[in-house]
């Protein structure tokens, strides 16, 4: 019988790549892409901690910090638009006359931001816990923070009239406590542990008023009648028709403000003011003018949608190593957004 051949077979040589590595730079002829290369995704999602910080004015507006009531992050800075000025006049009138005011508008147009800016709520809310008065840490802007004498309140989704009155009374009392101690720093607390704070809160702004049911609305009316405080209700379009079904509350409405989206000129101003590094205010560049028109058409002047779209535009520019915003870049960024009816 033949003996099997025990000679080992020669080992296969390691395969060598026959092709040169592919260039990851997007092809300009195919237009900008919204997909990052796999090797670049980590660098997009997690910035390198060794990178130098961007110089002032480069990048998006600062990330918004959470408000004192924990409801919605809002940036302290704000661009003054026509609608914002009208809201300021509206709020001043309600505060002065101590009426009930109604503000309504589509979601994302800037109602809440204007209200928080008017009341300086992002700076003030952290001081209403009773631990220290405003200005105790040497804040130079204490007078400006308390100048509005306003409280902003956002009701929970599940609210009751009792909790609503308790929470609003707490905020108004704490505001009055801080104002009293700022105006009279040497004044002591009486034998009952109280200060005269009843007249310092002049305006109550209730955001997301659509969440309030009949009982909660009646509680607000009762609080308004008992304290004489001005009251602003902020909600969606249609809230004015709903409140019309409650004559006792609706008869007290003295001012109504419809908060409208930005006009095309206002949006161009906001884009140039808030994101100067995108050079969208360059009227001499046709590509930039075309991109600006596309942004206006897509967002319809909605501020929240504008912020989201600009974020995607910056992402597309970074992936494609581009520096000029064009119509194609805007359209590519638009594909990554979910845009509902406005």
C-alpha cells in the first residue's frame, strides 16, 4: 500500500492590497453629502479634546442653559426683532394696567424666549429658592434682573388647581422677598418671620397655557382677582377661541398679541447676526443670496426651525470640507429634518 505523503504544503503568501486607499474627500461633481465617512464619524460626534478652542465669534451661538424651572433650555442672549419689541410693549401694558393679556402664535416663533427675556427668568429663577437674595454675591445686574417684577410659570402636564395656586404663590412670594431685601437690606424679619412682599410681584406670565383645564383657569382668575397682579397667558393659535367660552375670565382680557413668524428681512438679519461665520449677509455673492432664499423658503420665518436647519448646514459643511453655504448645501441639510405643519 502506498504511503501517504507527509510533506507539508507551502504556506500561502499574505495577500497584498492591489488598490490604493480611496480618497475620502467627497466628489464635488456629485454635490454635498450629509453622510460622514465611517472613519470620520467619531470625530464628528465626539470632538477631540486636544483641539484648540474656537476664537470668539466662531461657531454656533452658545449652547442654551437650562432655565430655573427646569422646563426648557433657553439662551440668555436674544436678537431683537419686530415681534419681540411688540411683545415687550404688550407685556408692559399688561403689567401697567394689571389686566389679563393673551399671547398666541405658532410653535417655534419665539414666544417663550421673549417672555423669559422680558422677565429675566434665566437669571432670576435660581434665586427664588429662598437660600439667598438676588445681589448677595455682588451681582452687578441685580437691579436689571428685578426691574420687570415678573414671575414666569410653566404648568405641568398633569396639574390641579390646588398645586397651581401653591406653586404660583410660592414664586410670587419669593420674588417679593428678594425685592424687599434688595430695597431694604437692613430691614429685619418681623416676629412672624414674614416680610411685606405682597406688592412687589406685578406680572405673572403663564407659558403653555393650553395645558390648563377649566378648574386651573378659574384658579388663575381667582389669583388675579385677589392679588391684582397682571396676568399673561401664552399658548397656541386657537386658545383665544377656547377662552371665549369662559366669560368670567375672557371679560378680563384687555390685550391680545398674535406673535407672528419673522419676515424675510428679519430672518436675514438674524442669520447674519447670530451666525456671522456662515457669511449669509454677503449680498455680493449670488450663491449666498440663493442659499438665504432657500433657508427663508424652508423655514417660513420660524426661529426654532431656523436654528435646527443651521445646525444641519454646519454639519454638511464640515463633512464636505466646504466653507461657502450654497443652495445645494441647504437642500442637503433640509433632507435630515422632520418639518411639520407651521
